[in-house]
C-alpha cells in the first residue's frame, strides 16, 4: 500500500492506494495519521478511491484511527470507496460508524464550519 497526504487548510486527506493488509499496512498508516494529529489536523478524510483490498486488520487500524482522532475531538471520514472495498465497508456496517462519502469534496464539505480552507 502507498499513502499520499494532502492538506487543505485544517483538513488532512490520506489517499490509500493498493492493498491494505493490516500487518504490513497498519504501521505505515498509523505513522501517516499521527503525523497529521501532531500538527493538530483533526479533520481527516481517508480517500479510498484507489484502494483495491482491505482485510480485517486494515479495518481495525481505521477504527483505531477513528478513536485516536475522536480523542482530539476531531472526525475521520471515508471517501470514494469502490468495488470490494465498498462492499466490505458496508457489510461490516462501518458506513454507519464513519461518514462515508462518494467524493473527497463531499466529505470535505461535511466538516462545515469546523474546517478552514
């Protein structure tokens, strides 16, 4: 898996590409997330548009990330999930736990007044 980071004001976007298999992907993902948190970026969007696979450990890492962001009174939202990744997110009912948006722009707009872009 590769991760790229973009910052739009106080919103951090982590774009995940490839396969998010927990044992190898989780530490890499956690480092990217905590880089945002240490800079007080607490409105975070995970762009899943180019993620082709996620396993239970990868889902666990995302849930753990949501808890970490929540402790800072922030929010973590998912965007652009497709194919098998979208099916897995929905089958685990994570679309009811996270905000799940069709695009990054819709996820960004959902932060409303919390975001300063």
